[in-house]
C-alpha cells in the first residue's frame, strides 16, 4: 500500500503521520517531501526511493491554492492526490484529515508567530476561504480516500485508528501508544479569535458537517 496523508496545516496531519509511521507494517512515511515531484513516473520514483516497493507513503499539507512556486506550476493539492491514485492504482490509499476551521486557523496564527517559515498567515487565510470547501470535497471523492475529523480521532482513537489501518490494508490489531490531547478539541471556545472572522467560514463548516464524525458548530451557535 502507498499511503498519502493530506490536510490543511494544524489539522492533525502530523498526528496521523505518527500513527502510521509507528506501525510495524509500514516501512517509511516521508514528511512533507512532495515525493511525486521528485520523479517522472512510478518506476523512476521506486528507483530513487526503494522503500516505495513496500508499504510506505508520505504526509503533505496545503497552505495555498497552488503547491509550488507561482508561475512554475498550476498544480493544486487535489491534482497531487489524483496523481497519487494514477501512479499507484489499487495500492493507493489517501487519508484526508480535517479540523474545525476556527481551531485550525487559531493554531496556525500561533504557529506562524513561533516559527515564521513559509507563507505568512495573511496570505494563507484568503486562499483557505476560497479553496478549503472545494479541495476537501474533491479529495474526498477520489477512489481509495478516507476523510476523518481530528476531533473524532482524538475522542475515539481506538475505533478511528483501527478504521485507518483497515482502510490501508495493514494490521488493524496494532495498538498506537500515544495519548490523545483532548484539551485541543474546540479550543477556540476558550480563546479570542486570532484572525478576522469571515462569513465564508460558515459555508466551510456546513460542508465539513457532511462528513461523518463529530459535528461542528458555527459562530452563531457559540457566541
């Protein structure tokens, strides 16, 4: 199996990466290396990275509409997921993780202040508002894709991790030892918004609620 973990920053992709990286059936889970960009086809990729002959994969995140330098590519995260499926066919597995937008965005503001690498929050936020609903819907509709919610993973870890393992055809009896940080669920309720509220967030929340798992409330339900 070839496992791709994908999501917006601060949505639980690193936690999901640890869950798979610690599984004895998985040889390697690369971390934000954009492996498919480093080869022209599947055969060349396996020559460069022999562990891709076995159960392996990677975790990537999308911060903007385009994954790469503007003017040099038009590829989106959905295009990358499509290529993953095209290259690996029946062996492809995509795991998409989402989190309540208020928590993801608040956490991203804090993260960018601590570690100011990559695009600034001020350039990421408008593109999240524009693209989040579209990207998550498109990725969720790809074959071999499972979309989970961070909140469901943290509150029902044993059940959800077993579902993830089954989705990826690896031993579902393996127990992941990490304790989940439940205090991070809906943490925005205990904080002021660190970003300017936009009504488009309500549409994004409505679209996320169409995905199985913990249901999200919008601003009007909480303030």
